[in-house]
C-alpha cells in the first residue's frame, strides 16, 4: 500500500459519513501492513468519538486490543484533525 492508495481509501470512506456539514475520512496503515478506514459521525459528544481519526483509533483498539500496534503506523485523514 502506498500513500496515494491510502489517501484514496480515506477519501472514499469520507463519502459514507453521516455528517451533513463535513464529510471526513481517516485511514490507518499499521506497521505490519494491515489497514482500516472509517468516516466521521454526526453524533457530537464530549468524547470526540465523532471525529474520524478518533473513531479509527478506538475501533482498532476494540478489534485488536493491543495499544502497541500503532507504533510505526501512518494515519491519513481528509481533513486536518481538530485541536
């Protein structure tokens, strides 16, 4: 997987966003070659789980449970992450 392919994945998944004002997609390429993508959500709350990049990190923890898996990973997002 190269950077262009991963950005295309992020752009494609952004189109599935439920947010009416801004569709954002995020993809992560793990050091072992695995990847996943997710879009932002319109349900705002104090946990920041509506942000695509936050949802992606949380989802990967749910799937893999290993926080160390992000070492060496590359995150791609179609919008600059919020502060």
